[in-house]
C-alpha cells in the first residue's frame, strides 16, 4: 500500500539547509562527490521512518542530539521542517530543539486533495508540543492519517554494506520473519524460503540473475530447523554447481552476498512503493554493476527508486534525465536536475560516465 513521492521539501536537516519543493520521478540517481550530502539525503528517509513509528527521540539520541541534526547546529538553525507529497496526500512537520538535546513538534499535519475536496487540498492539523509523531495514533481517528501513515511507513531504505561475520544476513533468523525484506536483509533466508513456497517464479528469477553474476552459484539451500520451544529458524546456505554440499554465506565474497541482497530487493513480488539505496555498487564486479543497472531500470517500472552512486559503469546504465547532481556550495548541499538537451553534443562522443569523470555534469570534487 502507498504512493510514490512526487515532491519533497527539507529545511534545516544536516547539510541540507534548503531543498524546496523538489520533484522526484520513478527513477532518481544521485551523483556527487564524497561529502556532498548524498548520504544525508538517504539519512532523511531513515529518520522519517523512525519518526512516523514514534521513535524520533531514540533516533536523534543515536545521532548525537539535535545539535548534530540541525544544519550547522542549533546556533545557526532554529528548526527542522519538512513536507512531502505522494499521490493525493501529504505529510509535514516542524521540529524545534529542546534543552535536553531532543526535538519537540511545533506542528504536524496531514494533507488530502481528493475528489470530494471542492476547494482544493486540505491540511489536517495533528497538534503541537508533542515529542513523538502523532500520525500513527491518528490512524484510529481519521482515514487520511491511516493512508498517510501506511504510505510513509511503506518506503524502505536498504543498506547491505555490513557483510561481516556477525551480519544479520549470515545468522539464523525466524522462519516466520518473512512479511517483508528487512532494511539490512537480516531475514534474507526466511524471505527467500517464503518466496520458494509462495512465489516460485520470482524465486527462480532471483536464482537466474544471481547465476549471471556468480557463475558457480547453483541454488540456495534453505532448510528450517526446529528448536525445543517449537520455533523454527533458518540460515542462508547455498550450493555451488556440481556439488550437493551446503556452503555457508561466509564462503561467498562480500560483493556476491550484497548482490544477492540487491537482486532479492529489486525482484521482490510485492515491493515497497519507494526504495532508497545508498551506493549499491560497493564491492561489485563491473559486470555485476551492469546487471544492477538493468535491474534498477526494470524495478523503477514497478516502484519508485532512489539510489546514490559514484560508479562510472553504473552511471552509463541510465539517462541524464534520471540524474540528480548533488554538490556542496557554501558548505550547503544543493540538488540539481540536468537538462539532456544541454549535453547533446557531448553525448555524441562520450558516455555519461565519462562526462561525469570530466566534471562536465558536475558532482565531482572541486580543486
């Protein structure tokens, strides 16, 4: 359930001092130098998920307090405000820092512009002075809140960078933890096992695409084990071609394991309406990056995709109209869309990735 994001405003969040009424499409590829603010844009969506779930203060505390969240600190920025529109709905909030390092809601509101609104869209005020978002509680009272909450909470940030020995994707998980793919793929085994049972065609497609990038891979080996408590757990094991011996996830390279996670996320049969992925190319072979580009393009036909990257091979898989150039100007993050017509002559001789390397598109470190 949910709608994709069509317009976004962020003011006072980390390096994003002002991003005003910025439009997003089905496929949005953020490019920019290290430190430009791409990760802060991704971080905004992590924060938003925690906010609507009533965990804002915990998230802020983990970030180091409001002074670390507000652009250039509380001495320079008095509030953090945002509005986001999706379909016929919207959600907005304005946060003020508190003396204990947290935030308080100066305002929070819901928007609806539907067929029964004769005078245009209407904002519903949730209230002010509260420390945690009221949108979830409002779902019990008005249908607009239910729809807005379901939409925002459906958006998913995926982060598969942690492939260490203690990573969740390598450990046992509950067989019944399969309602959706978790942001860190810690329930990957349970999710794939459920697909094998309920969506075998999708499972086979995931297996096929994984084999394109990992030729020695044959199949997953997914066998639940029962505990004395009656609970069933499962671990991500796999087999290579020509062998029936199950292998551990640690016997795959980090890049291969991340690729499996990415393929699963992008081919899942009931995807989030919007997915956000930060630098998915990490550790991938160039051919796997090419496959990833095709997967992202295809996925954007079923869901909205927001992805940040610094990979030249991955850039070559997209059109200029897909790009959002992220740069640092006067220590602030700015976002720019490209006009493909401005680069027609360049594209006759150069690939998009080459133009980025030459700093023709922007988004590269400045001398």
